[in-house]
C-alpha cells in the first residue's frame, strides 16, 4: 500500500470510530479501543503482506 492509501484507510477507521461513538452514546473506552485495534490490525497486516 502506498502512503496515500494508508492515510485513506486510517481516515476511514477514524471516521468509523467517530460515527460509532455518535450512534451509541454509551460506548465504553475499552470497547472503542478494542474495535479500533481490530481494524488497525487488519490494516497493518494488509500493509505488511508481501505483494
């Protein structure tokens, strides 16, 4: 992945977290962190896979 693609994917993940927080006002910090970690892990693995 290029730096631009990584930035776009990271932005999507942050937007997802923002939307999730707005939809569910009772989300706990640890739930938010777990969800963001899971999505960032996928992005990290996708970026480090050999082409």
